[in-house]
């Protein structure tokens, strides 16, 4: 009985090949869509989950109203960083994050790569896995921290720790660094995809920008992160920052801000992460 049923079924399928093909194709597409949807969900759900203190980390945003539209920007005036350092007692740590690029000489070769200038507390606030050295020398302005991928690019199979790297400026000046640590490149679902970090103050050496480019500038922009261990203090911090919109608005009449907003890193949308700003 079963054998006869199978034969009849096979004959029926053979007569309806197009129908069978369409059904199999549709099922395959449905399964593929489910797999893609799952990975997309997992990518979003685990974004920045590598940072152990994500629940205590906040980014300060700029809110601008222009032509009846409200827009959120993931950066603030550079001068707000100094204000946060001096006046925000409720913030346990303040980290300024200023991305850039440059030419770097390693032995006889010159490379063009990114370099982010950060406060020394950067590696205390954000979680990075070091494969060589550690972050203990971040206060030293002669130190540079590079990813394992950049270490491979610059030094091949050699150990990168202690190796010299020279930054070349258009002005003709140079800045000599020593590799103080090599970190594992963060996953793609991370707000921090840079391959090198150094002390925040190093960006002001040899730059060719105008005289307004300095730590207390209300013209130039950067990203400002706060670590706040007591979340109940976040509203007070936000309130304390609001008067400084006037500093921005006096210096940038072309970019008037309505307010500053405090946003949790843990709940930050992927499209709103630092890398997308």
C-alpha cells in the first residue's frame, strides 16, 4: 500500500515539475530570509555588548532645530569637554573622543591610517582585549595603542610592543610614538572601529588648522562620553549642560543648538552609533 502511494506521488510530482520547483524555491527563500533576519537581530541586540560597563556609559548629543526639523548629532563642541571635566561632579569619568587620520612612517614605509585622540581614561571606560602590553601608559603622550590588524600590517610577525611609529604632518613636523599596547580589533557591531589611539593632547601638535582649533574651542566638534555609576544623576547632568548651548550658538551662528541630550550607550540604536555619525 505504502509502495503504491509513493509511486503515485512520484508520478504526480514528475508531471508537475514547475509547481514543485516553485514551492521548493519559495521555501528556500523563506528559510534564507529567516536566517538573515535572525543575524540582523543578533547584530543589533549585541551591539557594543563587549563593553562591560555599557549600562553606565552615556554619550552627549547635540539637538538642533532647523527649518522645523529636529536633528540629533552624536557630537558636541570641543569646549564642552573641558566644561564636563571641571563641572560635572556626578560624572565618574569623562572621555573626549576626537577621530582623525594621518601619515605614519614605520621603518622605510609610509602608511595612511586613522588615529583617534582620546582622554587617558578611555581604556578604563571601554573594554578592549590587549594581546600585547596594557593601557597603563595612556597618560604618556609618547605612547600609541594599535589594533592587532594594524600591528600585522606594520610589523608582520614581529612583536609590535615597544616598536617606534612616526607621524608625519603636512607642516613638516613629526611626532614620534612608541607602541605601548596592541588590542584585539573589536567586532563589526561595535561603535569603535578605529585601529589606533593616543593621548587627546597630541592632536594639537603640528596641525594646520586655524587658531580656533584648541581644547576649549566652541567651533570644532568631537564626541563626548560620560561614565555615570548612579543613573539617577543623569537628569541633573543633562540640566547642568544646557546653559552651554549659548557658548556654541555664539561661536557657530550657522549651527544653532537647542539642547544637549544624554543618551545611554546600552540603548543606543545601531544607526545612531558613533561610527555612523
